[in-house]
C-alpha cells in the first residue's frame, strides 16, 4: 500500500483546526471542502493508473501482440474488474474515506455511529475479497480443462 499523502494530511489537520476555531456551525462546509480534495486526489490517482494501463496496452499492440486474451483473463465473466488493482483501489479508497466518515459518524451518533461506520467499511471490503476469491476458484477450474 502506498504511503499516506502528506498534502492530504495537512489539509485534514487544517480542516480540523479550522473546525475547532469556527465551531460546529461550519462543520458541513468544512467536511464538504475536505471531501472535494480527497475526491480530486482519488481522481488523479485513477487517471494516472488508466493512462499507464493504456500506455502498456499500446506498447503490446505496437509490438504486434493482442490485448484481447490478456483482457479476458483480467475481467471475470460477470464483467466487473477483478485483480490486485481493483482490490487495492477499493482498500485505499475505503481507508481514505474512513477518516471523514468516522468523524461524521462520531459527531452524529457517538460510539454507536463509529462502530456502524467501520462495520460497513469492513463488510464492503470483505465482500470484495470473497467475491474475488470465489471468482478465482471458479476460473481456476475452467483453466485446467
């Protein structure tokens, strides 16, 4: 997993400090602003990955290869992306979004909200992990036939 973004950490610290100074009246606006910055960061990371993958595919095609077989293996029959990139992307997004979601949950519902929030985060990641585990098992049997 990549190291935390120091710029994003500075933004979070500034948001928390501003919230302390201004009080809870401006909490929604401050959280919206911070979440916009998180979204921009995620968009930049996704754009970078997409550009890299397109460049890799163009190199394969330029060398006379075909991307059709490779794409078939990376995309399971149900059409959802599967592989280390998809799992890692979900894990990173979950952890990045867990910070503001936890803050919102605690502010609105206390410990119960925090536990509920993290139960949802764990459930989403668990479902992704089990989905990819079962799909690998199904494909493993098909590849050996």
